[in-house]
């Protein structure tokens, strides 16, 4: 993952959030999980496409799940740099 035509997928599964990637060289047949963040989270991961295009950094916003209803929870930004391998 990391070349222009490679693919990146941000997903949620089993209460965890994850990022998977596949290479254009394999015609996107080599999907693999490249990161999994333990949840549960209040929202699905939200990626920043502008930072990705401008800096090659995948910034993802997640919000922690509250312990009680209507309780404030932390927002986190997860930053990932993607190698050329």
C-alpha cells in the first residue's frame, strides 16, 4: 500500500476499527489488514482525504464510547504513514 493506484479501506468489524490495503500490482487481490484499533467506538473511523492527498498521511478520527449515556468522550486522531513496500 502506498503507490498511487493502491487501495485503502477503513472499516469496522467486531467492535474494532481497522484499515486494510491492497496493491494495484496484484489487481487488488492481496487485501490484508494493516492496522486494527481496539474498540468499541461511538463512530466509524473518518479519514481525511485532503491530508492523504497532500502529505501521504492517513489521519483518522475516532471517538471513544461513553461509559454512561450522554457522557462526554475523548476524540482521537490516529495518523498513519504508508510505506512504498
